[in-house]
């Protein structure tokens, strides 16, 4: 299997980064639901609320790094042609949904980072060391970034729903094996 995208299919790097980021997004939603609902003093599955926050922040920043790698990777090599079973209207929808997903992959972690830095909460990266705070205390900016983070977490569900609806609808409804375009070893 080739490393980069080519006219014969998505490359190994695209597939690896796609599934790593999809898994990280699932973890981000799960950790957010837990950390926002458990009391500060309680532990859930043996983990304290503060540790959930910290893992949420650290994994979100890892997702940001992988997104940057993904954007560089997408610009290297040629994009494969559309799946032949997509109608012209579906191609437009897939394209728009992917643009919004890329925007969310940047806006989500960046707004989270600005929120915790400007709010003075900071990030203890993977529980190992405290990231320097280049912003300093800026309460208004913190509120704006928090709002952006929460609003985009909700808005992101729209393109994600469209993405999954189209992919799963084609794969299981039309039985055109669309998901195999993003699986290892397939073209
Ligand atoms: C892939 C990236 C990320 C995703 C998908 C994500 C997702 C979410 C979601 C779904 C929520 C709950 C929103 C709500 O309904 O109130 C949330 C909250 C939060 N996130 Fe993230 N997040 C990401 C990255 C980050 C990063 C990098 C940080 C900080 C460095 C961060 C800090 C926070 C904080 C502090 C909250 C709590 C907000 C509040 O108290 O209202 N997130 N995030
Ligand atoms: C279980 C969840 C998911 C499934 C089954 C899935 C499936 C797929 C498939 C089959 C493709 C290839 C479409 C084609 O060109 O034929 C694709 C592409 C893509 N997916 Fe997903 N996806 C999932 C989750 C996600 C998530 C969570 C994101 C973003 C946060 C995402 C972002 C993208 C993007 C941007 C592309 C375009 C190719 C690229 O630039 O990497 N997907 N997905």
C-alpha cells in the first residue's frame, strides 16, 4: 500500500490519521460528558474530575498535532477520484462536510487551548509537565473561547452526521463498500 494519496486510492498515512483522529474525537466527547457531569470530589472509573479535564486537554492537543500532519499530508500526493457511486449532489455534500470537519479539527482544540490559558486553568500535558501560558489572564477572551468551544462542539455534529450518514448509507444501504476506501490495504 502506498504511503501518500494517489489516483489509485487513499494512502496509508491518510487512513492512519483518519482513524486516529476519529478515535480521539470519540474520546473527547466521552471525556467531556463525564468531566462536566461528575462532582469535583468524586471519582469515575477510578479517575478524578481534574484528571478527566487534564486528559481531555492533552488528547485534544494531540488531535491538533495530528490534524496539522493530516493537512500537510493531504496537500502531498494526488487526491483519489470520487467513488463512482456518489451522485454529483452527494459529491458536493461530501466535499462541504469534509471542509467543515477540517475546520472543526482546528477550531475545537484551538478554542479549548485559548479558553484554558486565558482563563488561567492551564494544561498539565499528560500529567507530566505544565505547558507555558503565552496568553496570560484574559477573562473576556476566555469567555469568548469557551463559548466558541461549546458552540462548535454542538455544530460539529451536523457535518459529522452528514459524513456518517452518507458513508454508512452507501456502505450498508447501497452495499457499494464505500468504507473500504478508508481501510488498510484497500483501494
Ligand atoms: C479534538 C479536540 C476537542 C474536542 C472534540 C472537544 C470537545 C469538547 C466537548 C464536546 C465539550 C463539552 C461542551 C459542552 O457541551 O459544554 C468540551 C468541553 C471542554 N473542553 Fe474540549 N474538546 C477538544 C479539545 C480541547 C482542548 C485542546 C482543550 C484545552 C486545552 C479543551 C478544553 C475543554 C474544557 C476546559 C471544557 C469544559 C468547558 C466548560 O466548562 O464549559 N478541549 N470539549
Ligand atoms: C466511524 C466514524 C467514521 C467513518 C465510518 C468514516 C468513514 C470515512 C470514509 C469511508 C471516508 C472516505 C470517503 C471517500 O472519499 O470515499 C472518509 C473520509 C473522510 N473522513 Fe471520515 N469517517 C468517520 C469519522 C470521521 C471523523 C470523526 C472525522 C473528523 C473529525 C472524519 C473526517 C473525514 C475527512 C476529512 C475525510 C476526507 C478524507 C481526508 O481528507 O482524510 N471522519 N471517512
